[in-house]
C-alpha cells in the first residue's frame, strides 16, 4: 500500500517546491522521496514547524513537517535581507506560519487533484499541540528541496492509516495505463497521403517579474487574512469563582493600569501599545514592536 502512495508524495513535494520557489524568488527542485513507517505518535518538536492539512472532500488529513532553522533562511530570502542566524522574532514567526500553511495547502490541492477530489475547503493549520495530529501508525515520506547556493531543506509527509486506505485505491487508479483505443482508419494500401506542414503561432517567453529589494515575493502572502487581538490582561479563576459571577462582579488582571496591552497576530505576540479612542471607538497606539516575551 505505501508504495502506491509514493507517486502522490513525489507530486506533492513538487508542488511544495513550486510554491517555495515563488516565495523565495528562486528555482527550487524536489528530489525523489524516501519512505519509512513508524508506530509512534507525532510530537511537538521545538526544532520544527508542523502543519495539519485537511481535505474535506476526501475526508482525510496529512501532516507536513518543516525544519525551523531552514524556514528562518527562507524568511530572509523573502524579506531580501540577511538575518543574524538567531531565533525568529514574533513577526518573522508569523510570516513562517503563513508561509508553511500556504505551502501545505498547495500540497493538499495537488493531492486532491491527483485523486479526483474537490479542492474546496482545504485548510492547513500550524499544530501547537500534539492532540492536533492524527493517531498513529504512520507511513512517512521525506524529500529534499534544493534552493540552490548549497541550501537544501527536507520536508516530511505523514499519512495515518485512514489516509492510507482512502488514498491507496485512488493512487492505483491514477497509476493505471491509459485505455487502448481502436486504431485510426488507415489509408488504402498503395495510396500515399500528402501531409500538410504544421504552422505554430509565434510566442515569446513570459517575463519573470523581479521583486524590489526588501519586498521579495511577499505579495503572495500580503492578502492572507490575519486575526489581531488586543489583550488587556489575563488572570486565573477557579471554576467556583467563574460560575458565581454576576452583573457587577469585579476580578483583578495581572497587569497594572499603566502597563501597555499586548497585540497578538494569529496568537503570536508582535507588539505592545496603549489604548486610545478614535472616533468614539477603542484603538491601540503601538509603542513597541517585537517585544521581549517576559510572561507566559
């Protein structure tokens, strides 16, 4: 069964290389995949970013894992500026999450198309808890993506048992040779048909648009919707205290009234600011970008 999935995995890695190349502004090639099997669960790895992609039309999901160190270099290529090789800051991490979600969704669309399923509703999320992953056992495919200049990264695909059983029949169908049709009617023996020259419409290569420095291919993710949350403060209450709340109840937060509030983008802290009022509506005036996280 896993062998029949290999062509699908190779095609998905090819799709990942195409999207990654567009984001990084260079040609990316995918190597042939290798396969392993394991019975253990997938765990949250601080050195990797993992996505879970769901294809509703096929009722299946797969996991894709990306090395975080390599993603940092990809962000540098996208921003058009070299980094310091250190940890990703909050804004860079937000770009990484949107980038891997876009790549994984493209891989899901490739898989759906190859297995004759609709791509509608395909969704990829970055897993932050092990409970987001499917249950073991898994069949795993890995492939190297070559970005040139000696830079390679390895992507890993994990299919659980349900995905394997749903994909294997479709993979077998796609691997079947095309049907044999009846031969075209041949001209009468001894008769020579005169051929006509083929005329092709002249075409020119499509020019490649070079991104401006510092804006390398970020246009591909500029229109991705982001959820922004302004958090005034947090606290912990017991269940007894919560159910006993009523109109007029007051509970204390963990911040002083003079402290700035936290701004989160897709649950990632990216800035702090102060609350102001604009046209009778609350607003936030940013006072600090990429703040040092000093609290949980």
